[in-house]
């Protein structure tokens, strides 16, 4: 095959790509060497800002296939018939680590899916846990700072982490999951994914249902202990990328079953827990899992940067038939995720190949940096709305039914009589003895170097979930229980 010729970015041919232009054999280099300057300038700009959260990630492309009819709950067309296939792109990630962090550290994993539907892109942006550390998005920046580097030492701070958690009892449920065997999945393929938040479905009759999304791994669960993870990190920091890329390259395509929990809209008024609280789960006995479809990852992207690093997921990307809920963390993420992408990738990030919808896009957003696609050139008179110039118009047929929200507008204190300790205690009691001992050991290890005052605050939370929980951590720490 005949090689193509190198050109500059403006298309001019390059005669010599080996040597700088100099005034003599030994230099100096001339400022007029525009090819050298262009080459160096582009290298300086090869990297974009890493994500503030979820910086280290791995992903692949694939398909979603409907296996069960749920059209009575939602009018979303991607669920409209059994057997229907929708292309998607996934990204898995760690939450706290930077882009160069090791894959197998103990951390929550992001689990994000972008479905390229005929009605636009739907992003399901979740984690590998059904709950999170906070119930109000107002606390998210504070929480994330405790997971990042200390401003003076530039080291991760166990003191900051446990200081925040010990004064935020709602975090106990997620702490229990994170410090359990589930805290270090062996690969992205061997973990579940969850939408975590409560979302909503609405059908053609404008009936609303609250919904929780679950992606159940079909590869089975596999997790590392701290010791096993440390050994893996000593050999490779890229374990997840190696495993995910390798499995797909060998045609061992990873799969997940998408399941949902469905709650009739009125039920939310009577549950003993707040169904919109991100630190709570819905009991499966009350709202059993309903199968929806199968996710298969079957293609490694041709270019990691273009399709995985540039992939921009946001809960604000919904389609007719899928909506939001009063979940306060979800409400905050609807703004913050899209805003993060505009900062990191630019105003027109959704026109990039990884994010561009498959259906036709029509809007009145104008100009801005790097407007590299059609800028309404075909009908320049229709640059505002409403207009009589044939510009795109609204479609009232996809209007979402109203969501009933009652109450005064204020900064509410959470008054949840269900409590922050019941579900973590129930989860703890589900563990067998060996799982409990590993939980105690993991927590004790994560508390090394933390001040006694903070440890004691946190131990009281463990006690409230289950006295055996607190006692087990004390034994692992080698400290005696305070006598009151």
C-alpha cells in the first residue's frame, strides 16, 4: 500500500520531518520553521483536563437488546419491543484516583452507559453500588475534597476521609459496602452497575412510575482482598484496561442483565424510608427486580481518546419516557455533569463522535469556540425562535406529565425516622463470619494514622448499626470500648 504524504494542519506538504530548520549545520534554529512550531505546539495541547472525579477510566462499545416488554411503564422507544437493539458506549472508572492511579485500589467504581436511541442519547450515569455517601448534592464538593490530596502534604488523607464520614452518619451504608469484599472488583466485567438514584418512567397514558436501574453481571462476581490487590498493583497499574480490552479482543464479550425496580408514583408517599434518598435501597421484597434487557460490550474503540476520554455522560440526557425524581443529589448532578463537560471539552462537546446522537439534531445554539459543524448555514434567517422562516419548532407530543411536589422552599434538615443505621445494620448482618472479619480488617487498615477522636466518633456509628459491628472494628484496631 502506498504511504500518504505528511502535511501541515493547513494541508501543505512537509518536505522533511526529521530535522529542524537552522541557519547552519550546528544551528541555531530559525523562528520561521513553522513546521517545528506547529508540531511542538500541538504536542503541548494533546492533553485535556482530566475529570475532577472519575479520572481513571476504561470503556467499550456495544449493544443493548430488549428481552422483556416494559412498555406499560415507559414510552421510551428503546424499550418499545422485545428484540430491539440500541448501540451504546460504556465507561467504567474509579472515583477518587487521578488518571494515573492504579486500577485495583479500594474505591467505588463508576458505571456509565450512553444509549444512542432514535429519540436522542440517554445516559445512565451510575456506580457499582446501589447507594452513595451523601443524600444532598450540596455536600458533594466537600466529600470529594476528602478523597483527593491534602493541600499541604499533597498526599491522600485518611484523617480527612474519616473526619467527614464520622460527622456524616448517612455515609455508613456506602462505607459498609466499600470496606466489604465488594470494595475491589477484579475487573469491570465482574461487578454490577446501578443507576443508584431514583429516576422515573412515564408511559403513553402519562402515568408516572419511580424506577431504580440495576445492571447484573453475567460473568459472576469476583473481588480482591487488600493483599491480593496490592500484589496486582505491584505487577500492573492497568489491570482493568488489560482485562476489558483483552476480553473483547478475544471475543469473550462481557454481558449484563438490565433489571428495574418499579414503584407506583403514589407509593412514595407511604414508604417508611425516603425513596429519593441516595443512601437508601428499596427492599426487593416490596419492589422485585423486573428484567428489561441485555447489555453486551463487543467492540474496543478504534481510538481510546476519541471515544472513551471524550465520552461525556450526564444524567441530564434523558429521552421521552424517562425522567427525574426529587432525589437531591440527582438534581445537583443534572447541572454539574453537563457543566463539567463544557469546561473540560468545550461548548460543543456533544457534537464530538463519542457523544453525537444518531438522530438529527436541531437547535438554536449559536457560534462559540470550535463550532466545527453546521452553524445553521442552510437556513440563516431562522436564527431565533419563534420565527416564520421555517426553523425547527417544539413537539408538544413528548411533553412530560407534571411531577407533584409539595412543600415550602427552604434548606431542609433531613428528618428521616427510618434512620441512617437500619440498612447498614441489615447489610452487616447478611455477611458471614469470614466476610465480617475481612470488613473489620479493611476498616482498621483504612483508619491507620487517623486521630483517636475521629475514630471514636466513627465507632459510635458502627455501634448504632449493630453492636457487633463496632466491637469487631475495635478488636481489629486493638482498642477497648469506651465505658459510659
